[in-house]
C-alpha cells in the first residue's frame, strides 16, 4: 500500500524512498513489532477471560514432565493470533502485492485457520488431542492446492509484477534448485511436472508445519528459532529478487520475490513482539494457531525462492526436533526400546536435569549457527 507513495516524489522528494525494498522491509519489521506490543496485553487478557488455557497431558502419560510443567496450566494459548495480525497488517501496509506475496499470505491465513480449529477443540474439550490428524492433513492438502493454483493458474503472470510473461511464476515454480549446485548458461535446470510439484510442495509445507509444531514445547523455544529463520529467509528473498545478486551468487533469480523480504521482516518483528510475552515464564503460548501456520509460511517462502532444501540446514533445530520423534517412535515399535527419555528432544534434556531456560538458550545458539551455515550455502556453489 505505502509503496505507491514512491510515485508522489514530485510532491515531496523523500517519498521516492518507498521504492526501495530495504526501506519498506525496515518499516514492516518495526510496524509488526509495535503492533505486537500493542495487541499483546489485550489479547492475553481476553484469552484469560474466556478460559483459553493450554491443555496438558497428565502424569500418567508424561510422568515427571507433568510436574515440571505444572505451573503452566493456567497460561492461555492461541497466541499465534498476535503474530498473524501483526504480520498480515504490516505486510499489507508495506509490501507491493504480487503473486508471491499473495500466495504466502493466503497460505499463512489458511493454516492459521487449521491451527485455530485445533486449539479451539483442545480448549473447548479440555484435552490435548485437538483436531484429528487426518483433518490437519486435509487442511494442508487444501492449502497446497490453493497455493499452486495461484502460482500456476491463469492469473499468475498478471500478478507477478514483471512485464515479461516468460519470467512469471508458472515457469519459475517448476524449476528444481539444489544447494551447493549452480546452474550456469548451457546447463539445463530440472523442471517438475504438476503432480511432482504438488507432492514436493505438500511434503515441504506439512513437514515445516509439523516440525515447528513439535518444537513448540518450551517457553520461547519455537518463536526464538523462528526469528533466525525469518531473518535468514529475508536475506535470501532479497538476493533471489535482485538479478545482480542472484547472478553473482549463481542462485535462482525469481523476479518479484524480493517483496517477500518485507513479509519476512514482518514475521521477524511479530515474532520478537510475541517472544516478549512468551519468554519464560510465558504469559501466553502460540498454540497450533501460531506453530502450524508459521511453519507453512516459512515453507512456502522457501519454495517460491527455490530454497526449500536449504531449509533443512537453516531450520536445523526444527529438523532435529522432528527427527527425534520419528526415531523414538520407530525404535519403540521395532525394538521395544526408547532412544530418548522423551521426545521431542527438548523434553529429553529437561528430564536429564537441564533447566528450561538453559535448553531454550542453547537451542537458540544452535539455531543461529544453522542459519549462518544456511546463508553460507548461497556462496558455496
């Protein structure tokens, strides 16, 4: 919205600054941060009044962990709404709408709805089961289909924000890029069929959604790691949308994707605001309203700038958390033995005697290191 002010520079010269993604990204991040601080107290008070408390498993299910988390039983959930409102409003205000921004926001909105439904059932039924897994998968399937329809559909080129139709999203989205591999002129880039693309998108979106959801188990853990991922993908989006930088780094140039930088900085600002209230001892939990949706948002951004495989590195903490659950379940079913005291792995360290804050801060440090390694892949080609 504010990007249109650049065309009024004749009225006031400094308005030309609104043409720069860097300026609007900074504005988006600050706007989301302020909005999150402003919404936070009201949302926390409202959720407490309606009794939207986090449902926890009993001692018969999780043993000593129930005692460690007993003081969290009165903390409200659904705090992901704070991040959603901050990111949505800030992005609409500062970003120049195109096919990539629209796809990301619609994906984020749809998965926020799925997460909210899950949280609502947990709160209303006062148990930790929530929405059945098949319905979550159905929501992710539907979201994937909608995202691909926008990116590959008849209006994709009209929304792309570029003049040359050959540079629009239908062509670009079929390309398959691999970290550490450059594609100079003369070397063909693998192109995916619609079916392959759908499966690839679904695996990425559901994988990131579920991984961040599993990580959201300690105060500030998931949202703190989201901060580093959002910052990293903001940098990658800017590089992907700039022809000179993309050509120099030998990464995919996706015209118009630079606007996703604004969405990433909005997510960064909204996440920092939420972390203010989610830091130990948490005043509010994000719930699936936040974790499922943020995972999908990060996943779709990574897909649109051709960096989904890099997400395995950048989101290393989320991958470790998800793998710990997979290994735990597989080991118990195949051998009848557990690898960890409890999964996801952050609970393993809790039961080993680590303080909650120590687990969180150490995971933040690892998340930062993974982000730096992920950024290094842009040059190592």
